[in-house]
């Protein structure tokens, strides 16, 4: 196993609470989320192409974001962003939770069963 290092950063109390809630809904710790982001950042040599539009600050579809993409471009990229991760979770025997295009929150199980939440 490679030697490990510690990375520290600061966020607001509100950001931390929101991140912990979202991570918990996905069955992850915030540490796991940060490790995934960090590893993908290194693997891609920067941010991965698949980013989501912030939940609490929507922009007009034509507006450019800080990363140079329009929100419409980011939305297009995010439509498939979670599919690889979802497939990985299902193949590992873990259920996944997501919202359908109609806005229904569902949980899908590895055996193919899907239930509305």
C-alpha cells in the first residue's frame, strides 16, 4: 500500500452539513466523496468533464460558468455522469438511489427491483 498523506481544507458549517446529508443519502462518508473527487481530479489532470449545476444557484441556460461551459453544456454532461458509478454500485451488490426524468425518487437494487421512495 502506498504511503498516505492528509489534505485539509475549510468550508462553511452550512456547506459541511449539506455535503454530509447528500453523502449519507448516497451511502457514503464525506471522506469517501473527497477521495473519489481527488482521485478523479488527478486521473483527469483537472476537473472531470461530468459536472453538475449547483442546486441552489441556477443560471440561465446561456450563461457561462466559472469553468467556461454553459449550464446547458454542464446539464448535458451530467445526464450520464452517474451512470458508470451506478453500474459499479449495482455490480458490487449495492442499491442506488436516483431521481427519474419525471422527478420521482427511486431506489434500484442489484436484482433489478425498482421501488419509488
